C-alpha cells in the first residue's frame, strides 16, 4: 500500500538540482519486468480477460455488471466518464469498452477515505506513496482542510470550507490573482456555472486540460473554417470511403473507435493509420459486443495501410499528399474539385505554389517516409469520393501543431471533402466532456460576442481582458501573480508539464482547492491553505430539492445528451459539482444577484439560462431529453464559414524542420493501456507487450545499438530545454521497439518531468509533450556506497 515512488528526476537550472517525485506506479508486482511482442487482436478476449481480472481485484463483479447495462444508454443511462467517443447513433446496447468499464469501476469502489485515514497519515508520509496507492484508498467522503501544525488534512464543514475560499478570494488585490482550472470530467451545467462565477468575480483565468491537448485543433479549425470543432459525426465515419487516422492510439484512448474501424473495413473502405508506432488498433480487432465474432475468435482488420511517420512529420505527409494530387490534376481534371475550390475557398493559388515549390526530397526527409509510401497514401485519397481525416495528440502536441492541422484541412479542401456525408475533419477529443467545457464557456480567450450575451442574460459585468491558460498559470503561480488555485477535477500537479516547477508553483499559493472524487498527488502539493472538496461521481444519483438531477455532456462530435447516475452516493456528505460551485460563488460574492441556490434546486433552470447564452443550445431542456440528445449546429458542415473572407481558408505555412540533429532523439509521452490520464490501474501495457514496468523508454533498435544500449538495460535520459536548462531521468529501462530512427516514447506522468515550462508551442501555447529533445545513454554503474 505504501510503495515508494519509483524513478528519479533531476532538474538543473538556477535553482540547482533537486529530486522530484514522479509517481505513476501501479500495484506492486511480484514478477520482474518483461517485454514481448503482442500479436493478438485488439479488444476481444484479451479485453474480456483483463476486465474480469480487474473486477475481481476490485471486488466489483456485481456493480461492474450493473454499470455495463447502464453506461452510454439513452433514456436514463449515464455517460461513461472516460473518453469522448460518441454513442452509436442507433442506440447500440453494450456500447462499452475495457477502459470505460475500468474507469467506472474505479469510481464505484467500495473503499472509503475517511477522517480516520487522515488522522493516521501525515501529508509528508502520503507524499512518498505511489499514485496508485493514493487513489486505491477509495472515495473521499467529506470536505477536508489542511492543518499545518499537524501536517494533516482534517474534516471541515461545507459552510466552513466555502467561507474559507470566499475569504481568500475576496482578500486578493485583484481577481486575476486567482485561476480556475477545469478537467474534462465536468458536466455542461457545472461548466456553465463555473465560468459564470469566475467572470462575475472578475477574471478570465480559466485554464483547462484542453490547453494541454487539443488547443491546436481549436485554433486551426477556427482559422480555417470559422469553427473550433470538427464537422464530421459518427454517421460520416459509417459512410466514408477512406479514413485517415493520425496520431491516435485508438485501442487505449478511444477503444469504441474499433467498432467504426471494423465496420469500415468490412464495407470496403480504405483505412490509413499514421503514427510512429504501429499500435494494436492499427492491425485487427474483435469487437466485444459482436457475440458471433467473439465466439468464433474471428478478427477483423482495422487498417489497409500503416505509415510510420517521423514524430512531427505529419504535416510533411499531408503536404506530400497535396503535392501528388496537384500533380495528378495536370492530366486528370477530376483530381481536384474545381467547383468547390472556386466557390467556397480562399488562398488556393498561394497554396498550390507552396506545394509545387516543396521538393519530394524535402518531404521524404521531413516525414521520414519514402516518396513511394507518400504516393500510396495519395492514391488512397485520390480514389476516394468521401474522405474523413481524424487526429489526436500525436499531431497537436508539437510546435507546429496548428500548421499541421491546417494542412489536414488543406488536403480535405482540394477534393471538396467538407459539407457532405462521409467526409470532413474529425479530431478525437480525449476526455468525456472536454469539448463541452469549451462550448459552455471555459475559455481564457472568450469572444466579445459571448461576453455580451453573458452580460445581457445573466446581468453581470464580465471580465473582458483575456486570462491565463495552463502554461501561463504555472508561471504566474511561481512568480506570485496567482495566489489562489481552484482545480475542478483532474490531477493538475501530474498532468501539467515541468513537474518540479508545477509543484513549486502550487506550493507558493496562498490557497489551493481541489474538487475530487479520490485522493491524488495534487492534494499533497498544496498551498499555505488547502481544501479537498469531495464531489459526486458520474455514476451516482444527484439528489436536489426538486428531485434527482441529470447533467449533460458533449462528445467529440458535438452530440449533447443527458447523463443520470445509477448508484447511491459513496457518502451522504458528498455534494454535486454544481452545488460546490454555487456554494463557493455565494460565499465569495455574497451580494450577487445570480440565483445560485435556485439553480441548484433544479438544473433545468441552469439549462434555461444556457439556452439564452450559448449558440446551438436553443430549446435546450426539450432537445436534450430526446432519446439520443441533439447535435450542435456546425456552420462549416453547411458550408457556412465564419471566417473574415466568408470562405474556407487554405494555409500556406512553411514546412517545419522536424528531424532531430546529432545524437538527439524526439521523445513523445503517451499513456499505457492500463491507464486513464494520470490514473494508473497497473504497471502493464498489454498491447505493447510490457509487463510490470513504467519507468522505461521505447527506442528504435538501431538507435540503441549506436549508443551501446542493451535491450532492457538501464539508461539516463537528459532533456535540454529552449532556455538551456536540463532535466534528467535516471536508470530507466530501454526497450527496443518498432519505430522510426530518431524517435522515442515513454509514459506520462513520469516523463512530464522532462518537459520544461518554457517548451510550449508558440502557435497553440500547448506544452510540447510529443516533441521533447532528449539524449539517451547507458546509466553508469550504481554507486556501491
């Protein structure tokens, strides 16, 4: 239970060298680490076995079975708190996955963290525990306040907690000395109240998890199409002739995508996976709810072409496809959709010139692919009447992420793959309501139009100055410009980059407040005053004055639907997230005219206000109660482009210089399969063949040989930041893996320690979590002393 944190990190800068706890370990394993290739289909019986073992370990066979029959069901089901993949448009039963079941079971555990637990353990002691051990204690049961004299969290009443937050916030010299962070688990109604409170208080400091994940997607799509979202929906996935899946590990991060890929293959669609690693989802699958396929052990392929692009080389591949299509158009007039380009786009001739001036040699060098492989992808695209391109963090978390996504849009525009069935851009959001957070107002750069409507409807004078995102907030905490940090869900201390710097920033705060379901690292890296406020989980019934309440969520394809908990709350002392926000708001703004208490009595009242403020939410309460909810209107899908030109914009950005130099490798962070965000279920990564190990780095075998690194041998990893500072991880194990030369990979949150706070994209302000410049060398023998 109290296994120490593994791994060691050092950070060399003006502050000297200091150890940073990394966390991340799963339950202690008696067996030694191992690595062997995984040759089985994704999902299928491997997933069924893993789920059964997990339910047995958590003593949750009954609750797990109940959850399976309520999760992602319309008319009274609850939305999976895991990924944002949409529910099937036909109301599919058993629309579930291995990681979703684990995530729900982890929330529904019978274990409890009570006041007695905190009486037995100091924060200093708990700081030495692994992150698995912390979360494995179970559900938090009552509000807690940090007592410095005893170094323990002690119970506090809800009124006392709200009053404490209110006093700290009112004592600030400026509202901008507070930051209000949001995790993707927050429902739409709570999201709307949270941003309303922050703006009535007087700040747009609303950092969120999207700042670290898909900020590049929103900015690119907004610039190109006038909307920050994809235009494709699940019906388009079900009718596309060609699917390009870029930078996505679907089997772990969006497992229900496997159903769409299997169906696409069976109907004859072409499926191109683009990723430095050939992941399990890019090979074959057995979809668990296809009972006949399971019984016959019959796998379906999920790809027709795999391209192992160099890390950061996605833009070069897309430009290569565009170049090939443009060259084909010289002899084949149908290669381009000339009518679409002329009628709906702007900047085509400039883009054509950029493509023509880019040599094939440069495209091969930057992408890491041969011209022949690029032409294979181009041929798939040219032959398809309806093409959909999807991407995730493998594309966004680079310096040039915005340009890369705009290049994806360029390719789609060439053949009119927009505004019609089976086509369009389709980013894969990672967390269940992260897109809904942005839709419902979590945006540190709100538009004047949104603020005007908020002011008119809610009768407040909202802050107008742009606020801070995640990177800005971390710096501001370290510089004493942010003194109160409120975290609404998530595990900010481990999810953010530059672990030591983030820790130090949180510890410099006058107050840190975390709304959570379970104990995690962020609670132990606290300000002078600290509160842990436990909330209801997505699976639990939310009882308010006017009955059991439902909340809504938006999936990654803009569908909004209701979620209703099924289970008795883990403790009678838990409050819902909307109720916690309203309590903090009233204590902070005692004279506020906002009807906080009325909103909490009946969430329909929140939705009525949202319907007046938010585009696409008109008639919200009726439409969200339709069996499958409703889809928010996407103007670009209707070929209405809210851009300055009124047209879809081609981008003519210069090619980035992606390949590494000298002995540098480009390291990408990733999740293991048995992990959800910073929550670690075990130290295994089934689809990559890893067992009992997280402190590792995956490397190309030739890169290992050139550095005299033995498979499984200990290595030191040194990252050099833009500002010249270095960060080191010592005695990690090097694992040989099929990936392009010059590339490497390892797990977050452990490797977040390598990412300097200064290493973020100037295009999106996202930390460069897929583009860390590292040197790797064999570790020196351990000091016998």
